[in-house]
């Protein structure tokens, strides 16, 4: 028997309607690409988004077609997401830091019909325009005054598109399982793969992300997602913050720690989210300048492992609670997050910090397990580690345009991560399965080694890769960037690691560099490092 409740499709346009009705005067603030600060309210955003929806229809964008975006976190980018979703088309975020071949592949594979781009990316797109097969129009996200001279064909000005419409538009009522957004994974091997989010998955994910057990965003918050909107939906914040009526602060093209710190103070930012690389720079700046994070109380760190020293600095030096999260593009993206449970209340500060170095517990709506290579489910004892598999309504079933399902016969998605789960449900990522170092038949966690090393006060960043070894198959090589002005030696590093990691995990060599390569979403690129050190042999 069915329940007797209303059928109210979970469509993302409802978030914006909610903000307009219930929080119309709440501000959305952006560091504008043209310079300066742009400020308006949810009521303004709602009207402009409906105008853009009308403009998209006028441009001939149909239901199920893709609207590409090459844009920073700005109010116009948010408007584009909601307008595309509101007419039943699909916002497709493109990471501008991808390799040119990947970028072209993605735009063509998605069959983007129109490309919205920030001024920053005009030269980039000009270089590839002839390779984009399906794009009919390029919309430069600026006003008439700032429109550049460009070689792009069929160029339109964002603000002029809006000026031609009246905003008298209602979101299309469609099935909640309809496609809503598209994001390609960075693709360490083969072509990038598209994850096609539905309205329902975005809606559910945003409710999950906004909850207190999660990233947490409420009407009395001021939230700034520094994680880009082109990195896995900015972890859902553009939906959950709007659906909560929180003040939304967007950093535009700004990633400089000094400017970000000032922005946090000026706008009263209480919550934020970003990958560890951003925070490495910010914490170094705060230490050098003696400044603090003012009103900030809540930071979600994910995308790569957050080292203990980073979590400790946030909490002890700046009074900011860290939520260490794990997830992936394929999951919408949140999977686990470290928030305090009742069982953890009695832990000492040090004990809780140990737990916080793990990637947290599953969120509502996610099932998780670890299995060995034969598919046998392993115990949650904090010791056994295996392939991490997940299930849930916000997790990919098949990649965009793929013929085959991405799931195992019994419906689990293999994340490609290797992890332990302890008796309290806290999961700890040991490695990506392809980054794990196999030494004498045993596995060494590169993440553990890196995180232990960066706790040293003179080390800014550390990366560990496996180098082939005649006897052991692979042994760890540690690559380090010292803090500017500090001279640290290999012997000092090894001495520091001693007793903190298993003896047989100790790196066979330590190398000092000025730069460690990062992926398009700011993680250490092990693939590039392995290429860089392919001819390296241990002394
Ligand atoms: P992406 O889809 O680009 O966000 O990448 C997802 C992958 O990033 C995951 O499968 C993990 O390997 C890694 N990752 C995400 N969060 C964390 C974390 N907190 N600690 C360690 N690895 C992480």
C-alpha cells in the first residue's frame, strides 16, 4: 500500500524558491571577476535566475541538453546552475585546470550546446574554440562595459541576455530523477568519466550536507565554499546554503590567503570548506602575520587527507572546529565526515585528535563496507584494510553515456580507495588502491607517511611514492618541500619519523624539492610524481 502523502518532486529549483520566500533579504556576496565586491540578496538572485532560464530557452537549449560552465565561484555561476536545472537542462561544470585534451574531450563528450565562461577563461577558450563540436554560443559572464574583444564566434554578454527578459518564469515541473548536473572525474587513467547527478540526488545530498552531523549550514551561518563549483558540486554548498537561507559568500577568482583571511573577517564568514592545499597556505600566512580567522568556527576539509598538525592548528590556535570529510565526484560528493559522537565525548583532546585524522563516519544515506580482493567483507576493527565500497541514492550507478553499470553484481560501487573502519564506524583512508606501496607483499600507506612528515614544524608539504626495488618489489621515496628559510636534512626527517611509523615503512630515501605537482583539484599528483621519478634509483 502506498503512503497517503503528496507527490512533490525533489527539484533543486525548490531551494531557490525557498530562499526567495523565506530569506529574501539575506545576502549573496562575491569577489567579482571584474574586481571589487558584488552584493545582492536571494530575492535578486531568484529574479535574475528566472531571467536567465528564459534566456536559455530563447537560445534554444532543450531539456536534457548540457550547458557548460568554465567559471569561478560567483553569483553568476550559481545563477547558471539553477537556470539550467530550472528548464530541465543540465549544468556541466568544467575544471579549467584540466589538460587541454581532457577539456576538449569533456566539452564534446557532454555535447555542450552553450558555454558560459568567466572573463578569465576567454583566452583559454579562444585557443580551443575550433575543437568544440557542439557549442552554438559562448556567453561571457560579465556586463557590457567589461565585454572583451574576442575571436570567439557567436559571443553573447551575460548581463545583456538577462536585460532582455522579464523573469516571469516558473521552473519546469519534471521527474525528480531527471538529470540536473554533470561533472567529470579528473581521470587518472583513460578518458575522464562523467557523473550525471539527478535533481533527486542533488536535493537529498544537500539536505544530508547541511545537517549538523555533516558540513552543517543553517540560517544564522555565513558560509563560503572555497572548494570550486567545478570540483564535485562545491561539495553541495550552493544547494545546502541556499536551502538553509544562510548568507552565501563566494570567493570568485581569489585564492590568496591574505585576501581570503580579510574577506572572512569583513563578511563574517562562520563556515567554509576546501582541500588541504588551501589550508596549508592559509595557516602559513596566519602564522607569519599573527592574524586569526575572526568569526570562523567551522571548516570542512576533504578531497585529500588532512594532517593532524593542520587539524590541531585550526582548533587550538584559531578556535575553528575541523570536520575531516571524505568523498568523491561519484558520490555527489560527500561520503563520510568526522563529527563528535556521544561515544567520543569522553575522549581526551589528544585522543579525539587521533580520531579526527580518520575520515569520519558515514552520513545518512550512505552504506559503506570494506572487502578483500575476493570480495569477502572484512571486519570493522580498525585494523583490517580493504577495498572501500559504497551504496546510496547519491552515488553513481553508471557513468554518463556508459553502456555498463559501474556497480558490482550485488550493487556496490568500488571507490578505488583502500581503508579501515573501526568499531565506532570511523573510516580511515589508507591510500588510493593504485598509490599504495607494495613492499615484500605488505602494503605501506603513502598517506600515513605524508601526514606524519608534515607534522614536523619545518616541513610544508610531503609526498610519498613507491619506487621499484629489486628485493622488495617497491619501497617508499619521500619528497619534501621544506618551510621557506628552513634547512632540514634527510637524517632529521628519518629521525622524526622513527617510532611514529612502522620500521619497515621508513622511506628508503628523502628528496627535497621546491615544488610538488598537484592535480586540477589541488591534490598531490602521484601520477606526475611517478613519471618525474621513473628513472630514479635508491642510493
Ligand atoms: P574527487 O572525485 O576528485 O573528489 O576524488 C576523490 C578521491 O579523493 C577519493 O576517492 C579519495 O581517494 C580522495 N579523497 C577525498 N577525500 C579524502 C580524504 N579526506 N582523505 C584522503 N583521501 C581523500
